[in-house]
C-alpha cells in the first residue's frame, strides 16, 4: 500500500499538459512583432519629443509675453501710485520729498 500511495503522489507532481498552449503560441507570435514595432517607434520618436520639449521651454509664447508685460505695467503703476501718495503727503507737510516726488512725475510706459 505504501508503494501505491507513493506512486500516486508522484502523479500529482507530474507536469500538467495544457492544450491551450498550442493556441497561445501562434497568438503570441502574432502579437509580439506589433509590440516590438511599437517600442521601436517610441525609441525613434523620443529624441524628437525631447527636442520639442526643450524648444518649448526656451521659447516664449505670445500669451506668456503679454502676461509678463502686463505684470511689468502693473508694477510700474503701483510704484508711481505709491510715489504720488508719498509726494502728496510731503506737500501737505510743506516738504519736497526728493526720493518720491520725481518718481511721481513719471508716467506709465505702455
């Protein structure tokens, strides 16, 4: 009996043969070249994508330039407004503030 149970245990360890393997191998053979081709396309286009990203990082679009100019104008307007307030306060005291009054005479350059 012991010998027969040992033999049955070996049957459990025997590799199982899959019938679907006959069908999966041809399918894999069909799909693998497509995967390799896609990878090759990705590798070939990578330098182009990297170069275009570099150009985008270096160049400024028109909208970005407009935003930057708008910020500069706002800062200039704030600076002149502050100078006008300071100069007006100095005039009320009967002084001439040499730091702020010349700036208050400036106009915004558009």
